[in-house]
C-alpha cells in the first residue's frame, strides 16, 4: 500500500486513580485494552491526530494500518523488530512502573517521565522509527548535571508574573524562592510561616506555566518529620518541579541571610535527606534532591562539610552550603566536595559576598540561583510608582510604552487566543 504508515503503540503504564496513584501495574505484554492517541505519518508528513485502539494479547499486539488518506484499512500483527524498538524506547526514556501501592501516603508515578506510551512507526519502505516522549524537566536537569559541565543559571521568581517575565527574556531554568513566595503570597517575612500547601501550590503554578522548563523550588525543612517529608516530595513531583532543596534549620526557621539561625542535629538532618531520597526513589522520579545546610553561621565550615558529605553518601544529587563567609570559602567548598555538584545561592546585600555568574563558573559551581533577583527590582519599581502617585497624582506609567496588551502578551495572551481558534471558537475572531 503506497505511502502508508503502520503505527504501533506500547504502554507499560499502570492503572491510575484520579489522583495519579497506582492501582494496578501491567507489563506491556499484558496491558488491558487502552485508548491512546496515534499519529499517522503519511509520506513523511503528519496527517493529523486520531484516536487508535491498541490491544495487547500475550506476546502479540494488534495495531491499526492506515492508508494515505489516514483512514483505517486493516489490522496487522506487530513485528518482533517493532516490539523490540518500542520496549527499548520505554527502557531508555522511562523506568519500569513501580509495584502497586497499597495505601497510606502513596508516592505518585512520574507520568511525564515514565508512563507515557512509546510511539513506533513503520513507513512503506519498511523503515521503523521510535519517537520518544519529551523528557520531563526533572530528567533534563538530571542529564545536564550528569552529562555536561554547564553552569545552570536560575533567576529567582516569586510569582506567576515574575516567572512569565523570566520566560519571556529567555531563561530556561528558574528558582522559586521561599522568601519571595512568603512575601508575595502571604505578605509576611520569611520566618517559616509559609505552609507546605502555600509552597506546593505556588510551585505547581509556576512550573506549569511552561511545563518544559526547569523549576527548582525551595522546600524549606520539608515541613515535618519523615512521613511529612515523604508527602511533600510526592507533591512536588506531581507539581512538575525539577529539583528542590531541603535544609537543616529548625522547623521555626528563617531566611538564610538573617542572623540567629539554628540548625537541628546532624542525625535529624540526615533523617530528612533519607526520607526525601526514599520518596523520590519509590516514585521512580528524576527530581533532583539538593541537600542544603545552614550550619555555617552556628557551627562553622567544617561542620557544613561533615553534613554535606553525609548527605552525599545518602544519595543527595547536589549540595548547597548556605551563607558563605568569603569567596575563598566558596571556592574551597567546591574543591573539598568535588566532583559532587554544588549550588550557589546569590543574595545581593545578604550575608555572603557577591559572586557573579562568571566567577561561579570559574569556581566550578554547577547551579547558581538569584533568590532576590526579581523581588528587589519589583519592590523598587512599585515603591517608586506609588510614591510618585502620592506626590504628583500619577504613577509615571504613561511615560512608558507599556500598554495593558503588552502585559497580557507576556502572560500568554497569544497562546490563549490560539487555543480558542484551534478549538473552533470565535471569541477572538475580531482581535483584542
């Protein structure tokens, strides 16, 4: 059949409930009948999306065969070659599903990484190709740390608008600051008052403005003991967060750049790391675990090294020593903990020296975050406009070229209009 393409879809996906929890897991060979989306490639071009039905039965699966108009023609067995490619694709890009969960605080399945079906297509000339699903942000971050020597630069964002601006100027990685979240969401100082719900919901919103981008999020202390930490990690995974840092301050914590910080014992700190590592492993997630210590202020550099080395031994992916006292100390930490990747938190006018992106790269840091990089500029600009309004009766916005449309464009107006148009809507037919 000239110009035809055969499409096979294999899925090792478990059966999930409405919260994304596993009820039952099936190997690819025994998966129940499942409706999936199939893309039919005709003569090398996409002929649109349609709904196909894949039925697995023992070692043989049936797939739809389509003609060059995209219509169903017949079903045919999938060859062993097609099956092998699909299974290899699943293994390369997603780990096998976990065993069924049986209750309690259940870990999520990292569906963006592990449980989407692999697509295999055979063209008329017999060429078989596998199309892997896009990598999750967590997997992207993991691979960049493992396979490159890049310095990953993350602008600290505190809400959806600051995140939209970061995306609009080309940042592919962001950091959700706990201080900024507390200030913008609660209007309060960073004194441990933001709850797990506050932080998780904020991270979920920011991470999914563009689900392909990397978001590292503050997880504070994990918000409790090992059981609570397990729940928190699972919630961050479901929120599409790529990485998080968890620290050793008391539950009644404060910003890392305030005086008077106190940390828990090394044993309690390591129990937090164990719980976080076990949770991500059970969920089979690539989310990056960043072990943070704030012990430098209270106990000194050597205690920080001891804690971070122990966290590394427990399987933490990255280290974060908060509150360097000098540039030499920062450089020394990279050397002392090499080749383990370290994250540098830059807080201008905080308790640490200012280290630029180029300096951090030369020192060997792998991630750099600017926690107050949007919060302070926003404060200065808003305060200036309000002060002018109070004195002159105007904000000064009229002196710029920024219209409401400009702001809405940053916030995805064009994309929203496109969604409406593609769905056949007419809400924006006359423009906006």
